[in-house]
């Protein structure tokens, strides 16, 4: 019962302190904390390298190898995390852009979802409990950010 109120509180504080104005979660122009978005689909997210960088829609993406870089260049939409790389749970539950831990993720139906996992709160756990409804709500909430 306490976590029911604790999670929203932490997400609210996080969104206030670290509010994002971009529709892509990035730092210094690099998406996903430099993690290779293709590597998630092999089951082991890994930090990429600036030596294997691709600029896509104004944002840099790093990859662990030229092979992963080529896969991304061929089908970027297949590998991009949903909701711009912001927390899927927060997008579904609150309609807010909240930072993530790039190592906390889930792939469902070939789509990459990332989650907040800090300060003793892992939103992936809450997402799993109601994934179907949260996905519907997150998709709807995300549309608001893409119509601005």
C-alpha cells in the first residue's frame, strides 16, 4: 500500500527536478546514455562507442560494433525505445517524461521499453503488473508530445 503512494511521489519529484524538453531522452546530444539500442535485442544492453556513432533525427546513437551500427541504419525504427527513451511506466501512468536507468528494460512484441530504476524504485515491476493497460495509456499520452 505504501509503495502505491511512494512510486508516484518519486516520479513527480524526478520529473520536476529533471524535466526534459526534448522528445528524445538524451544527454549532451547522445541518446540512451550512450547504450547501444541494438544490443538490447541480443539480451545484453551494452554501452556503445563514439567511434560507432550515428546521427539520426538530430540525435547521436552509439553502437558497440560496426555491425550493430549497420543494423540500426538499415531499420532505425525497429530498435528505438518507445516514448523517446523515457520511462514507459511514467508515460502510461502519469503522461510524464521521466528519466530511466538504461539497464532496466523490457522487450514486448519486438518493442523496447525503458524504465526508471533509482532510489529503491523500479517501475518495471509496476509496469509488469498492468502492462496491457499501461501500454494503451502510454501510447495515448505520448501522442500529446508529438503534436506540439
